[in-house]
C-alpha cells in the first residue's frame, strides 16, 4: 500500500487545492462517460451519481441544486490511513460547513458549499498550521 499513514505527518504537510470551476452533484437514470465537465461518477442501484461542473450541467439541462467547490487535500494519504477524514471533517463541522468526501487513490477530495469554500480552505489550513506548531 502506498501513501502516508501517519496522521501527524499527513496533517503537518496538508495543503488544499481548489478547482477553479464550481461543481454540482446530479443523479442520472442512465450511465454517463467521464470528460466534458463530468469529473467523477458513482454507480448505485438507484442510478448514476455524477459530479459535474455547473456549466456542463447547465449545458446538458441537468438540474443544478447543490453548488459546491471541489477541494483536494494535497497529501498522498494511504487508503488505509486512519484519522485524516475525521480530523478534516471535524474542523469543518466545528464551523458549520457541510462536506462530502470522495476518496481517490492518491488524494481525498471534498465537495463543500460554494459560498463557504473560502471558510473551508481557511479551516483546513488552520488545522495544518496548528499541527505544525
């Protein structure tokens, strides 16, 4: 297994990267391909969940509900790491910021309300600063 597992090291080296385009989450009855603004897919029994740029959702006529900022935790955390998601989600919850997590092989990605994105970045960066001392 690759990636960091030590929570202290993960938090101390944590950086946040923000995707420039706002995104939304839609559910579709049929499968869809990645690309052209479709950034992530989850297949469930009820349908396909797609994370898509707001512009692409609008272009395709898909409903735009939750408008979010896509934040990437720029630390290569192991899929077996314990505590990173809990630490970050607690920092956000303490500030009343909703967070939806997508785990990639190399990084965790967060969808936070678009109007709270700057607050979310500040909360996560503040967590990293506190750990670094």
